[in-house]
C-alpha cells in the first residue's frame, strides 16, 4: 500500500481527463476555458497508469477535470478502468452537462459513483454563478441517478457569501427526501480568483453550528470518504457534508493523490509542480519503474498546504487538475 512520510495511506486517485471546460463558473473559469489544452492522456496511457496504481493498492479512481464529460472517449475510459484494469470503484465528478443524454451509458460502462456540481437550486442564480442555463436539467439528472441506484451520489456546492449562502436551508430541503450527500465546499483561493475570494469567501464551519442546533449529528467517516465532515439527521434521507480546506485538520487525513490530464503526479493540490509520469505510460513493460517512481515521489508529499500564508503553488484555477 502507498504510504507517505507522515503515515497517511492512499487508496484513492483523482485523475483529470482534460483541462477544458464548457462552463464559466465565476470562482473557477469566469471567462470560460481560453487555453490551448495540452494533449491529454490516451486510453492506453490511462490503462497503464491505473494498472500501476491498482498494483500499489489504489481501489478507487475519480475522473475529473476540467470537464471530464467533454472527452468523447469517456465511456471507453470508464469501461477500461472497471473491466480491464479491475478498479473497484470508478467515480465521476462532473458539471452535469452531459448527464441528461449519457447517464445510462456511463452506468452501463461501469460507473459506480457520481459527483455533480450544483451551486444553486434556482435557475437564474445558477446561470449567474455558472454562466449557463442548466440548473433544471442537472436537478432532473440527480433524480434519475437516484432512481438508477448509483453506489453513491454527491452534490457539490461551493458556498459563496452573498451569492448562494442564503440557499442553505433550501439545499437541506433538497436532501430531505433524496438519498444523496450534499457537499458544501469552502471557496479556495487560487492564483486567478484573489478579488473574488475576498468578496465571497465564507468559512463553512458557521453552517456546521446551524446543523448541530437543528438536531443533525456528525457521522463516522469511512476510509474512502475523503476530507468531508459529514452530518446526518433521522428525518432526512440525505446527508450533509462540509469540505473546509482552511480548517486545521484538513491535511492530516489527506488520502488524495492526483494525476493531471497530461500524466503529472500532483502531490498536493496547492503544491508547486508535478512529477511527470507520462514517459513511463507508453509500455506496460515499464510498470515496475512506474510504480517505483510513484512510491518514491509520494515520500515528498508535504505535510500540508500553506493556503493560510497565501501560498497556492501553481494552482491558477481548479479546472487545471480537478477539485
Ligand atoms: N467540472 C467538474 C465540476 O465542476 O464538477 C469537475 C472539475 S471542478 C474543478 C471540481 C470541483 O471543484 C467542483 O465541485 C467545483 O465546484 C470545485 N471548485 C472549483 N474551483 C473551486 C474553488 N476555487 N474553491 C472551491 N471549490 C472549487
Ligand atoms: Fe468548469 Fe468545473 Fe471549473 Fe465550473 S468548476 S468552470 S464546471 S471546471
């Protein structure tokens, strides 16, 4: 199993499939994706990468981006991870754009878990935050996913002061009759959102107190549950989670490893630079060397980020690697 110098164990990989995105979320890509995307990993490279990680004990792979559903070969990638490599849990983090069309196809290919971003439940508000009129179709996709019995369905909402914080009670109602987990993510400062951060950052801990007063109880976190602190309530089918990167224990339980869409191993979301693995993804005969490189690199994983000191590495926008 992969273990770093601080005895943290890693069973979970986040793999970005592309830097491109078709939304214009105001905290992430307010002007839309403008770059000239570098050549993303091909399916064969992804298979070699995932096989090495599997042999190193990785059980779950989350596909993210940018927007992973912009990849035309996404179904092939899900199928390859699940059926050829044998990854136990394949998850997708998406802005929901393609779900109305392709949810069933993704599930048939082997997708187990779904994370859908939904920053507002109100059509106009959603459009003003994400730059696109998709709120209603995403809500419908969430309901279809529940009906289709995915292993887990999470709804991600970045809490934004004076934009969607007022909707917190509405989100609770949304979770009342739905077996989902709503994850409120605290806005993270990146290279590109300095002014926005000053205006809209809000510590999510404020809302934890509201929940506790309303009879919600903290849940025990599972080994693959990641950094969210989760709460349950006997009268609610859904759960509520908070991801607060600025809280003091956030990094001590970090179980995340990330690989960029070009095969760069990112040890910390807010670290400086990647360790390039791509040259070892061309042939399965390089598997041993690839595994050695990953295990050695992991020993360099820092104890924690330094966001409090305004150090965010080369993270200009989370779209470059996935949240
Ligand atoms: N495009 C997909 C989506 O939006 O779900 C996947 C990539 S996106 C970078 C992954 C998650 O990161 C989304 O839930 C998004 O809301 C969140 N995110 C992006 N920028 C963020 C920031 N500055 N602070 C906190 N969360 C952020
Ligand atoms: Fe795109 Fe996701 Fe960033 Fe929104 S949060 S701009 S959907 S990558």
